[in-house]
């Protein structure tokens, strides 16, 4: 019986998993829509919503916190564009749309996008 499992391992070690999540979240914030596997999409959804909630505050402390994880251009877009867009929304900033299986290996694919 699995107890206390908070995240998916995604067949990677801890540092590689953190780098993967960070780079996919970066792509999501830049392009506002990415195509990935279902398991990664579910993890990135949780991961990125925390940063969007932080960006909604828009104060200096939030900007400094976000610069620890992302480049300045992404932080600027997060706080100025995405954070203001979701100012009145209490949560649920990311949508996962399942699109079927990948032909090459049959893994379940999904589109992850920011809700407009």
C-alpha cells in the first residue's frame, strides 16, 4: 500500500525530475499551450498553478521568489500578463485535454493549456 506519495516519479531521479518540471512549466508560461504525456501534464498542472497563484500577488517579494525558478522574461510575463488575467479567479488556471495515444509508443497524450 502506497502512503504519502505526493508526486509522480516520471522514471527520473529527483534533480532530473525537477529540471523537467521547471522546463515544461517555462514552456507552458511562454507558449500558454503545450503537448505532452498525460502523467507529465498532471504533474505540471499542480506545479505551475502554485507559481501562478504566487504571481497573482504581483508584489516585489513574489517577483523575487519567482526569479529563483525562472528567467526574468518569464517572471515578467507571469506577473504582468498571466497574474493579472487570473486576478479574480480562485484557482483552476490550467486545463488538461486528453488527445489519445501517441503512434510510436502508445503513451497517452494530453494538451496542457492556460484557461482564458
